[in-house]
């Protein structure tokens, strides 16, 4: 009779002088072993290779290898509970034995582990192929995988945190229906971004572009996660660093800048035209208030400052294709108080058209930050407000 064999890292738990046996007690190992193999007998060997922490054990039985990720006890922040799992998931993907499975095992938690955010993360884990060994003992309801990217986007938006810095990843679509993931890829954010990508890769039917958003020197996912994501044909990774942004700035006035889009997502939320409310992401663009062409022509500021103005989330709004064009050719203007006006000399038939599909007569006041208003003034320096009529809804 073959015996199931656990392989546990030497450094399973190093903090606070806690030894792995304090966490993975013989009862727990037996329970895990039984749930996976139906056997209660097991042996334990140690793996001294030094990979990143992952609260991970492996179990070999009859030629099959199981990766088991164990939950954290402490719930210090909403990300810390999940920080080990993506590492385990990446390790699992690297496993060469095709007979492999990945499991998650709950250890008794010290706090609430069934918040909306936690449930969202469990569902991502399930979507990415994770089997939960003992969720029924710890959670009130079953964990269902996501069935589509739309399903993920909808649920991700529903759990958006009021604390802005927690919203590090954004999902949307570009004009070609590519799925875009804008993610901060360092610190605690990298765990969420990695898991999100691996879950999305399971259900996406279109190409996926991951934009790694830089901050300071930290700009890329950890190498193993990056290599894994790069190995999927459907995933493309673009690092938004200053070199890329500088090139974009020199080449284009429309500035297809990932950092600009990220900053708009962070400030304005999901793509939604500020003038008509259209929410079809493929039709929505980031429109500059102070146009990039004008920024470039300004003499008294450095190139670095120009780029910062071009990327500033306060220097933009979401507009649909049509409204963006109308705004760019100054058929529509936003006055210095955020009111929306249109050119008074429009033909009546054009006036009817413009007024018909413009449903807002002012910009949402919460977007009118002092910075935003300054950009408006800079734009409007070139516009004669007497030529415009306020939009009458
Ligand atoms: Zn619109």
C-alpha cells in the first residue's frame, strides 16, 4: 500500500518562533491527507529549497501531486490574508507533473473571513482552478467560480473599497474589446493582480493586456509570476514606466498612455461618458482637458512637468467617441464652472442632434477639484465663451 507523502518547506513559518508543527499539527495533516487521498497514513519530508513564502505543502500520492495552500491566521489587512496563495498558485503552474491539483485549506481564522472582498477572492481562486478542502466548515455559503469576464468585472466593481488606495487593480476593455487589467504590481497589490490574471485567463475569450503601473522603482510583478503570465498566449504584459510614457508623449497628441487611463480609473471610476452616461467601455476614451498638443507648446515648463500634466488624472474625463470628437473640435465646451455648452452657430438639425444625446448639463461636481478647474481654465484661454449656449435639458 503506497503511503501519501507530504513535502513541507523548512521555513513554513518563521515568524515569532512558531514552528511548522504548531500550525500543521498531525490532526491537520491527517485531515488534509484524508480529504485528498481517502487515506489517513502519511509521511513527512522537508524541502529546503528556498523559495518565497507560500504557506504551501505538497502531497504526493500514487503519481499525483497536490499543492495545498494554508490560510493565514491573522487578518491584518484585506490583502494579507491572501498574500501566500498566488505564490502557491504560481508554484503549482510551474509543476511539471501533469497529474496535479491545487487546494486551499482553511486554518481557524482570527476574524471575519467572509466579507464581500474575501468572497470575491475565493471566487477568483475557484475560477483559477483551486479546490477548497474545508470551506463548508468555515463559510456560510458555497464558493462558485466566475462564469465570464463580465461576471468578474461586475463583482469587482461591487466590492470597490471606499479607501481609494485599496483599489489597486482595475478591469476594463479597450476599443478593440481587449480586456485590460491595470494593476499596481508591487507590495500587497501584486497578489491580487496575479490572482486576477490567472482567474481571468481561465474564462476570457479575448486577448488580455496587463498594464503594470509603475511607482518609484517598483514596477514589475515578481519574476515567477511574470514568466507564468507571459507563457499564456492570450496575455500581453505592458510595463508603464517613464520611458514608455515619454515615448508616447513625443509621438502622440491623443496620448494612449496606460498611466493616464489608470489615473482616470482611480479618480473617476469605471469608464462612463461624462456627457451622455454611455458605459460601453469600447466606446469610451480618456479625454484631456488641457490638450496634450497645447501642453507640448507651452514654453515655461520642463518636459518632465509636461509629461506629468499629460498623465494627471485631474486633467481628464471619460467621453464616448462622439463626445470626445465634439469636445476636441470645440463644438462642445465645458465652462470654468463645469457647465456644458455648445456652439451657438450650429445648424438647427445639428443642434437638435447634439442636445438630444447629451444628457448632462454639467460635470459631476465631485470631479471638479481645484486642479481640474485649473486645467479647464488653461483650455478655455483659447476659447471665446460668448460663442456658446448653455445646454438646456
Ligand atoms: Zn457621450
